[in-house]
């Protein structure tokens, strides 16, 4: 028997970034260790232990070891994506609007906005500001997708698109990360 989720709404991003806002944006960082522990629980035959780690679902249904392992794997991938996006956010904040302060030059013809310092600074700021604005929303989306996936694993009624969307986001995130590594 499946349960239905009543009155579940995704909370909006906080108006000010305080400890609650940072905790919400850091949700994905915690997914990696929790996902690894859930996969270990599934491997050793104790998938019920993973339910306490998710801390989201109160369901009478027990998830199978395969489902817990898959959710743990997806959690780990989503968590690694969150770490990567947080790294990009920090890099965008430091090297974007403040590019001229952290990079002394020289600025050649092949650099973004070069050969002048002002041009390089302007281009880096123009590229980084949308990234700085959008990454918190992407992190919030990853957290909402993960929460929906865990509810689905434990039999709580969710939308049909949750599992395909999770697989697509995980695959896309791994491809993005791989392409980023290849260009280094």
C-alpha cells in the first residue's frame, strides 16, 4: 500500500542567507556520505538502516536492497554534483567580479576579453554573475529531486517523472564533470 504525500511544498529560497539558507544550500554536500553508507547497508543486507539516514520518509513500506543501493548511488552522484557546483560557485565569486584583483596579468590576445585588463575583467564578470545567481537555484533543484527520489523508493506517491529525471540529471552531471576534467 502506498502513501500519498499531503501538503508537501518545496520551500522557497530564503530571503537572506543566514545559517538556515546555508544549511539548505548545503543539502547536497551531505548526500555523498549518506549515499555511500546507504550502498554499504544494501550490500551487507541491512537496507532498513538507510531509512534513518534519509530522515525524510515515514513509511510502512520497506525498500529492497537493490532500491536502497540505487538510491544510494544516485545520492552519491547528486552529492558529487553539488560539491562540484559549490566549487564552481566559489570560483565564480572569486575569479569573476574580482578577476582584475586576483589575476595580475599579462592579458594576451587569446584571453577572454584581452588584451586589456579592463576587457578581461568585464568578460569574466559578465560570465560569472549569471553563474553566481543560478547555482543556488540548481542546488535547490537537486535537493528537491533527491527528496522526491527517496520518497519514491519508500513507496510514497510521487510524480512519474522522478526516476527518469534523476537518471537523466545523474548522467548529465557525470558527463559535464567528465568534460570539465578533460579540458583541464
